[in-house]
């Protein structure tokens, strides 16, 4: 009998949330720079993967070009900073808008010409490759070596800091922001539209949902967020290069986290990043001496996860959480019962 | 400066190179047509073909064109086993899962090559390396000519196999209608195994054929992977002749690009053409309306 328990279904969720946020807020003071770096990359890829999943998971589009927007964001802010001394924060917004505009145009054309499935996937996979070659070949974009961000001074305005801790907090809040945006979309009416579009686009259309419009909205928001992630990545590493910004490897890194955690779920991409980022960084640290071995391992992990957990690890966590919640409610209801018992006496 | 001879020369170079691209792409289009899976690990099979002929040449002194006898069956078995133990289980999975499983295979094989063979650039240098035939002012290298002839021969052989033999008919039947083919008693598991094996063998053959022309390193497959995609889409899904013509077109376009641009920008042009083809001719240049 459930009604004996605390009548607040989100109580446990809120406890867990507050605990986790508190934990991550104090955590950086106990970490050495190496683990701080791992945490920053974990947050960043959780953010990127969460943003991609809006397009690739919720809207269900086979979007293989997140790295285009990621690179555009990084290059825009960096070039504006280097050549025009424009603060990276402003460059970030400009890069975001540019990435969004390009992403929307690409997807608009693709949807208009009826590209779906693997055809849409190949178009979006090829697009960043074109950008990579253009950036690589033209000296105004820094060519093969990329662009170094000049070291000015450690200040918030210049998006440059001495230690890693400020980057930690920025990336942490970016991750929270992306989750919050997704949460709001999920709870709004359009969240249900996206589920309908993902499950059966034609059926959704016949019910009167403007699938074209909603797919473009998802693309726009996702691309904007991805571009901003690119600026953060550039400022954190203090340089941009064709491969680190537009490389297909980055696309894979982003998408794989979402698949591992669970595509089209609120926390799936975040869980995926919390599993894969430390795993790949630490395995790189241990196996770095043997060139290529850690990527072999990565390949095997991907294959195993797709074969044995095609729904993602997130589903498994969901079950664990549900069990925990049942246990929690039973405990509380037990306390309440005892209370009533005392009252009766 | 740009004379007719020059353009003719570029055309010939493009056609010779394109026929080899076509061989690799035909393997991809066969897998795409029969299994409806886009194999992102296709380029690594080209890489394996290159390494097989390199090591046979370096260790045993076997001519790269004779090593086809070894590389083709080897790649057939490797491809078949990969299909049987991994890809087979994702045939009905969502596209994104299929994409990632083939990417996982790509990462595994490519980095295994990196680990075992080191990232060094290697090359096969045969005695007839510089030999040429000249017709008037035109110059044709012996190696591209032989390579192209072999790949055309293999393509024709594969075409006849698909048209004339029972197994070939079964492959085409599965490509046309999976359920119908199964109702007619065709063993789908076996056909998938064969299709993936033949597809991988085509890539491996292309790799072996080009071994005297290219540098050999673990990431060499990427170029062929992207080019094969372009060609397959241009030709239309599973369209054998389309892929062959697509290969020739891409070879010529790439070759003629030299007139206008230099360096890697030509790849950007090829890819831009690809996106335009996707927009305007999503079923391929020679494709029919239905998929």
C-alpha cells in the first residue's frame, strides 16, 4: 500500500540531487590536477553528449555532425579573440549563433530534400569533414597547426584561469544547464511531440504535429549548445586545431557516451560520460606506453555494450533507482505506521 | 598551358584510379544492398589488404599482384567472421547502433594495426615501379594500368557471379526482398555471411592492388572509407553498375580538380559534390525512384 508513505514522489530524487550537487561543489578541493582534468572532461562530454542527444536521441535524427558546431564554436571565439581582441564570452555567443545558423541551414536543406536515416547521417558526417579540410588548407584559419590562444592574464573576463578549479565549476554548471534545458523540454508539450516524432514520424505528422518545425527547433537548440561547448574546450586547452575541433573522433566520443548511457533519456548521456570519460582517460594513462591499445579496448567496449546492453546502461541504473525508492518508501511508511500506533495508544 | 593532351592525361589517370575506387566501393554497396548496413569498418579492410601484400613482399618477396591469391581469401574469412560474431546481432538494431558497432570494429582493427605494425609509413617498391607506356604524348604507368585491369577483371567476375550463379541470385534476391527470399528457402544467415565476406574481400583486393602506389600506414583506410561512401551513394544503394560508374566519375573529378586547386582542398570538393548529390539525387545518379 503506497499511500502509507510520504506523499511526495520526488522526495528521494530531490535528496539525491542535492547530495550530488553538494558533492560535486566541494569535490575539486580534494582532487589533484590530474583528476580535476578528468572531471572537467567528464562534465564537458556529458554536456556535449546531452546536447547531441536532443537532436540524435529525442528528435530521433541520425545526426552525425555534432563536431561541426563544436569546431565552429571553438574557432569563432578563438579567431575573434586573437584578431579582434574580443572577449571569449562574446565570441562564445557569436559562435553559438553561427553554429546554430549553420546547423539549422544544413538540417533544413536535409529535411527539405527528404534525407532520412543513414542518408541524413552521411550528409551530416561529411559536412564537418569539409570544414576540417577547409580550415586545414587555409592559412587565415591557422592551417594544419591550428591557433594558439595567447596567454593574457587570469581573469573571468578573458576566460583564462591559473588553476583548473574555475574550469571545473564552469563545466559543471554547463552540464547542469544542459540537463535543465532538456528537463524543461521533456516536461513541456513539445517533449511529447519529440517522443511521437522519434517513435513514428509519419504517424506524428498525420496527428497534426509540425514535425519539420520541431525537428528544426531541436537542431537549433542542440547546435547552439554544442558550439558553446566548443568555445569552452578551446579556452580550456588554450588552442584549436583542425583535428581536435573538427575530427571525426570527437563526433564518436560524443555519440558513444549517449549510446552507452541510453539514447533519448534525460540522464543517459551524463551517465555515459561518467562511465566512459574516466575509463578512457585512465586506460590511456595506464596503457599509453602501448600505442593504440587503449583505443582497441575502447572499440571492444563499444561492441560489447551495443551487443549486450543496446538500451544503454541508464536503464540498468533506472531499475536500481526504482528499487532504492521502493525501499525508501517502505522505510518511511514503517515510521509513519509506528507514529500512528503511538497516537492510538 | 592547359592543352588537350594534358586534360586527356588527367582523364586517363582519373579513369585508372577510379576503377580501383570502384572495386572498394562495390564491396561496400554489396553489403549495403544485401544487409542494409553501412559498414564504417570498410576502410580498415583496404588497410589490411595493403599490409598483407606489404608483408608478403617484404618477408617472402612475393609480388603484390600475386599476393591477391592470399589476401582475398584471408579478407573473406575475416569479414565473414566479423559478420557472424558481431554485426549479425545488430541487423535489426537502430541505425545508430549499427553505426557504432562498425565503428567499434574500425577502432579495434585500426589500433591493432597501429600497435602491431607501428605508425611508420611503409611502401612496396617493385622493380617495375617506374615503367611506363607512352602513346604519343600520353604517359601511362604500368602499375596503374595493371592495377586498373585487375580491378576491372575482378569487377566483371563479381558481376557475372551475381548474375549467373545460384548463390549470386540468392544474394540479389535477399537484396531485393528479405522476407520473400526467406520464404523461398534462402538461408539469410548464410547469405549475410557471404555478402559481408565478399564485400570485405573486395576492399582487401583493392588494398592489395594499390599497394605499389600508396604509402601504407594504419589510418590509410579513412580515405577509402569516405570515397567509398561517396561512390556508393552516387551509384544508389546496392547498385552494382552504379557504383562502378560512380567510382570512375569520382576518379575523374578528383583528377580534374588538379587543374583548379591544389592539395587536400580537392577532397573538400569531392565531399561537397557528395552532399549535393545527396540533396538532389538521394537514390543515386542512376537510381530508380524506390529504395
